[in-house]
């Protein structure tokens, strides 16, 4: 039997709203076609993430890190170098045609 896929993160606000209104994990799970354990695990994960964020934890992006992590300063420096090269090319062109 194929597994029914559900993006449970999209239900985050609704699940916590139902939990605040006193619904049980089983009732919430039946409402969305999920099991009690899935809802319980999801709520526990979200609570753990929120505790970490409250303590000042900065989440890192998932997956393999890039070889060359590029920050904004590096991007600006690269753009400056590229613009200087273009200015040099234009000055050389103007000198070659006798306008400078």
C-alpha cells in the first residue's frame, strides 16, 4: 500500500491552534489522516526547534555546504573588480580610436 505523503509543515499553525483548543494528538491525526505518533513527533520537533531559537541558536542550511561560501562582502568586491576591468577595456578602446 503506497504511503500518503503530506507536507505537515504546512499544517503547523492549524495543528498548534487545535492543540491550544484542547484537541488530543489522536483527534488531530484523524482530522488530517495522520497517526497519533506522527502528530506527537511533529509537535515535539517544533517545540525543540523553538526552544533552540529562543536560546539564540542560529539554524544552518541543510545539505552539503558549498565549496566557496560567498558572503555579501565578497560579492561586492568581485563586482568592483569586474567594473574596474570594464573601465580599463573602455579606456583602451577610446585610446585606440583616438578619442582620449
